[in-house]
């Protein structure tokens, strides 16, 4: 695969280059090592793409995971503790869930504060990763900078309908602007 282009959100590009140049080289190498053609394995059942062979997001994700793990990058989970949430109607009791959910960052390298998310899913997940999840992980002192790896539009044309793409998130984040709680994030658009 190759890097098609990058979008700098909240000075993410310069922050990555200054604080994490070695890790950035590893990320570029991993992207280049993934052979997209090997992941064109999903037979479509959709009306508009019936019978076509499409790229499999789960297969692509697995390949990225194997390659990042070999370089010492691992997923990082935090449990969601709902007991401390101040509620408007405190007399209703605290929130209790038998098995608390968690939030997970796709890849973080030990002793580094750079988080990576790879997204071949719906648009809402891309925005959530950048505008919510990375901020939560920053507030918990796990990351200080993020990288979001997403497909470009041309690449998603050969995936199931509804997969979001680089040009869309770059446009939205550009027009949204930044806030004082936003993490520096480099959005990387990849193509086959």
C-alpha cells in the first residue's frame, strides 16, 4: 500500500515529525509492506456490487495488527468506570453495569505517547477516534499525539458501501476547526 496524502489536524504533522520521527518511519514502512491485493477476498452481496470481489476491512486490519505487533505496537484498553459520573438526579443511584465496557486504542508503543487508529469503517468511527477517543486517552495520560490511518475514496470504492474515506474526514475537520481539548493528529490517507 502507499500513503496517498496526509492531513494535519491541530499541528499533528509537525508534532509527529518532532517528537516521533522513528515511530513515523515505522508507520510508513508498515503501510508500504501491506499488500492490498491479498485482501481482496470479500464477495459482495450488495445490490449494486453483487458478486464483486471487494477488499476485506477485517483482513486488512489483521495484517496491520500483525505488522505493528512485530514492531512492539500493541492495543491499549482502559475500563470505563461509570461510578464517578455526576448525574442530574442523584437520588436514582449510581450507574452499575455487570461487565463494564472499555475503550481501546488500536496501537500504542510502550513508553511512547503516540496512539494509532486504523479505520476501515463507518464515518462516525473516524470522527469519534479523532474528536473523542484520542482526547480521552490524552486526558488519561496515555497519548499526547495521534495518527489516524484511513482509506482514500478511490480505495473505498472497492469496499462495501458505507466505508468512510480520507477526503471526507479531512474536509470535515478542516471546516470544524480545532478546540483547546483537541489532540494533535496526523490523518494518513492510504491507497492500494
